[in-house]
C-alpha cells in the first residue's frame, strides 16, 4: 500500500499542514458518510411511500420525535467522546486516549440496554400523548418498537464512528456505512415488496444493516494497536473519565432532549392538520436531512479540527481554520439552496405521487431554503466551541432558539393563520436567530479557555 493511500485511510493529524486542505480531506468522506447515513430513513420512506402508501409514509415520519428523544443518551456519549478523543489525540496522550475510548464502549453498551428495555414500553402511551391518528397508530408503534429492539447497532456505529473521526479517520467509517447502506436498500425492497412486511419490514432492514456497520467499526478500532490500547483494563469505566465525558457530552444530550421535546410538541401540532400534512412534513424533513448534511459535516469537521489543535495548544490555528471552514461551508450551502429552489418538486416526487403532497412539500422547502445559510454559520461555530470543550454555550443557544423562539411562534402563527406554513416559518426564524447568537458567542471567546488536556509530561502517541 502506498504511503499516500496509507495516510488517507489512516488517522489524520490536523495540527499540521494547510487548514483548508485538512478540512476538505476530512470532510469529503464525512459528508459522503452523512449522506449515506441519511439514506437509511430516506430509503425507508421512499419504499413505504411508493409500495405501501402515504399513510405508511406518515407512520415512518411520525416515529421520528420519540426516536430522537430516547437517543439523547447516545448523543451525550458521542459528543463527549468525540471531544475527549480529539484533544487527547492532538496532545499525543496514548494512555488517556485509550481510557477514553474504553469508557465510551462500555457506557454505550449500558445505555443500549436501558433503551432496549424502556423504549418499547413507552411507545403506546407516547403515541397517544401526541395524538397520532388512528389510521397510522399501529404502523408507527411497530416501527418504533423494532428500532428500539435493535438500538445497539445504531448506537455503536454512530459513537464508534465518532471516536474514529476524533482521531482523524473519516474514511473507514464511510466505507463501512456504504456497505451497510447497500444492504439496507436490498433488505427494504425484499422485506416490503416480497415478504409484504410493510412498515415493520423497513424497520428490520434498518437495524440489521446498522448492526453490520457497528461490527465493522468495532473491528477497525480493535486493529488500531499502534494508536491506542483496547483491553479489559481500558474497558473498565474510570470514574474521572465518566465524569469528564458526561461534563462534555451532557449539554449536547440536553440540547437534543430539548430539541426532541420541542419536536414532539410541534408533532402534536402537525398531527392536528391531518395525515396529508404529516406526510408532507415527513417528506420535507427527509429532504431537509440531506440539505443539512453539509452543515453537520463541516460542524463535525470543525469539532475534530478544533479538538486536536486545542489539545496541541494551537488556538491561533483554530481561528485560521474557522475562517477557511466558514467560507467553504457557505459556498457549498449556497449551491445547495439553489438546487432546492430549482428542483424541489422533483425531490418531493421521489417519495410520493400524490399531487397535493408534492405541491405542499415544494412550497414548504422554499420557505426553509434561506435558513440553510444561517445553519451553516451555526453549525460551524458550534463545532468550534464543542471541539474546544465549551459544550454549554451551544446548549443554551439551542434551548433559546427552540423553546423560546420556535415553539411559541409555531403555535402562535397556527392560531392566527390556521395554516401549516406556521410549522416551517417558525423553524426558519429559529435558525436565523441561532446564527446570530452563535456568532456573538464565538466572538466573545469563552471557548478559548475550555481545553481539557493537561499537557505536562504527555506520553508520545504515534500518528500514522
């Protein structure tokens, strides 16, 4: 294997070299991976929408808020692990890096057990609470229950892939995910069109494919013996590591909990408009998932980049990377917004052939289009703050934009206009306010003093 290919497939030291080149090299496989990850739910929606009907499509979409709410444990573990791994890797502290990764693996196992037991028990009362329409209730309950049974695959892929990315390896998680995504598509079509399992079929396909990607990620991690040590000693949770991980990750988990709770409240409002609007919302959110991928990608890239450079004591290099990353992110999103405005109808048409759903979906996407530019700013700067160890500030910004801004505006506009446009206008306003608050927080500079790494007598960590 050539030296260039070895470096490409291995871990990346982002504390040296051109910041923009490092960010692009890291972001391309990360973006492709995020797009493939989004394909899981999107393929589910396309298959059930095309082969079962709009009610099945609405059922898959209605499952989202509860699924996201119960994933907050994993969001917290993943964020804390990503920051810790990036900073310890950047500081070349092998022992601390190994303990952080081992603790993460064990906590993920425990959190998966909790969700596997608690999740299915909460499904029926939750769906009743948010007023899920009777015609999609059973399908939605089936989908959620099956996904919760297989939650460990989803958890381990996302968290271990985050650990690998924290060490600068964004290529192998992509390779494993592409394998799983291809398997997911094949199983979706097999279970729905041949076995006629309907919504349950796409749920089973998803969890089987995610288990494959999780196993491959764990295999990759276990083979990185030149970078870290995974053994019974490092797998045993260390109290100080657990505390550090929770301090870093809990704010992101809380942010996701707040966002998911608000989504549940808004889902109740969405349900009140009927199954057509539920289907429209499902389609728009699937397209939105793809539209947001560059923003999430550059945000995650900035987290790893910032974490490694903060660990190395290079705050000046972080600021240089922010300027380059912001320009890159805005340019990509501007092109994407243009594509949404031009081809929105065709995108919605992938999911359904119902004219009303297509027309309304295209209209809703036009409302959201400009907001993606605002989210480019928010995600980039939030990624910097999280990578530096300041996970509290993005949490507060999320809380303000979601609880104080989005939910009241959604219900207020709905009461005044009786229009489902309120669902998306409120989201647009909250995105724009989030960008302003994130910029103000970044300029304030609190993140510069949040690095967790103690650099005295740091053992040397070999880097590929």
